[in-house]
C-alpha cells in the first residue's frame, strides 16, 4: 500500500521534506505521492511522516 494526497491539499510542501524516500513531489495544483516509491515510512518511522505533518489532513492510505 501507499499513501495518497486528496484535493484537500493546500500545497504547503510540509510533507515533501519529511519523506525519507523522496516519494513526494509538487504537481500542477497540489503535491503528489509516487505510489511505486512510497513505503509508508516502514523501516524509518512508526507512522507515515507525511500524515503527521500535513496541516490539512489531506493524506491517507490508498
């Protein structure tokens, strides 16, 4: 599984810098998660860091 970013994204960029595998990048109108790269922070953290730092609660499991 991987995480996904919904339309609630405010394009603040907080999630991009916290991703340990660089799976998050800026899209046309919001940030996007590369589902092939996303590992939900397994082996790095106890929970997905993008979810923890997102101020608009726009990130959830796919």
